[in-house]
């Protein structure tokens, strides 16, 4: 079961997400709103199962309406260490989610929140679980290697031929990147931090493949023009 996390950044209409990323919500079994991200529920046509946050980005009447509707509220202190989106991810894990899909993680008025949300993909608590950030123009995932047995990690990337696929290292860089199904292949190569070698590759088949030997590698996909 995946959890859909509604973060407080820019949202997306359901029709645009469906067009860009068909089947994006196929595994969703629970919806968790992170503070003001609750506003995305109506646009996406989903029902909130849990609300978490400190309440600084949602109007009091809207929060009261959620409570009146019987939606559980987990209120946090304003001086907490975690972001509201992080609290929502941790709640999803606590409730048994095997993966998370985060909508509303990007855009908004503060780029620091967007960067922090992308950084959440590397949460140790998400190790072994799928984690994806989505909007109508972007799909972001993370490959973490080595695997629990010390082996290389393979990720298959389904999409359209012509989609842009960027491979961006986190931390000090990554080692042993091999790709198939992309226009500019990599063969057991490093991608050091600060360089742009992995930027703007192109999927040339309906499925590409990325293999990573060591490190944290962001996979950022943009749909081909529809």
C-alpha cells in the first residue's frame, strides 16, 4: 500500500497528472495531508484519511471542517524539528505504507521547502520503500545503493520515448552508473557532485534502466510533449 502525501506547495489537476504519469496513484491506499496541503484533496478527487501539521498554513475554519468530517488530526508544535511533509511521511510509514507518493512538494513561494522535500527522499526511514515526488511536469525518485546485500541496485523507469531523464547525484557523488534505454548511455561511470554530466538525457524506449553501485542518485523525469 502506498500513501499519497499532500504537501503545501504548488498542486496539480488530476487530469494533468493522469496525462503526464498514467497510473501514478495505482497503489495508493491512504491519503495524508500535510498542513495546508489539504487543499489539494478536492482538486485531485481524493479523501483525506489523516491530517498532520502545526496549522500555520491552513485557515482555522478549514481545519475545523476537517475535524467535523471525522478526519483524525495530529497537531505538532510550531517549534518542531521536522517539516510538516516529513511528519506526513513518517506517519505513512507508521501506518504501514510500503511507499509514498508526494504531490505538492514543489513550487510555492519558498524554494527551501522544495529542496527540503526533495531531500526527504533520502530519509533513512524510507530505505527499502518506494518514494516519488510528482507534479504535472516532473517525477522525482531516488536510487540508493548498495542494496542490503551489498549488491548494485537496478531501477527500471517506465515512460514515453522522448521523456527527459536527468540523473543528479546527492552527497559527495555516485559511483558505477550504467544505463540502458537512454540516448546518451553511461557505462559503470561516476557522477561527481557539482557536474552536469547526467543532466537532460532522453528516454529512447518505453522503459529505461539505471544501475547504481554506490551513492544516492536522484532521477528527475519530465514528460515528452503530449
